[in-house]
C-alpha cells in the first residue's frame, strides 16, 4: 500500500505511471468481481483510494505550478 507521503516524493512521471497501473488493476478487479469471487474484496476500495490520492497530488501540483506562473505574468 502506497501512502500519500510516498506518493508526494514521486516525480510527475512516476505518478502518471502509478495512476495508469492502478487504473488498469482496478479495471481487472472489476471484471473479476463480475465473473468470479474476489480473494480480497477490499482491494477495490484500496485501489480507488490510491487513484484518488494520485489525482489529488497531481491537481495540487498543477495548481502550485499555475500560481508560480501567474505572478510572473503580472510583472
């Protein structure tokens, strides 16, 4: 399980890759949950939360970047 602290230490490229992998894994879990019984049903929730954490960090970084660029334009 990756916590928010570990995610914040990742680069933008690593975050994007983590998001892609988590989304693919969630897709596979959803298909598996429809066709057969999951070994650990909580994996769905854990994966959704991981995706949400990554997207939150990406949004925070985008906002911070926009705020850094905005004062430079006003000068």
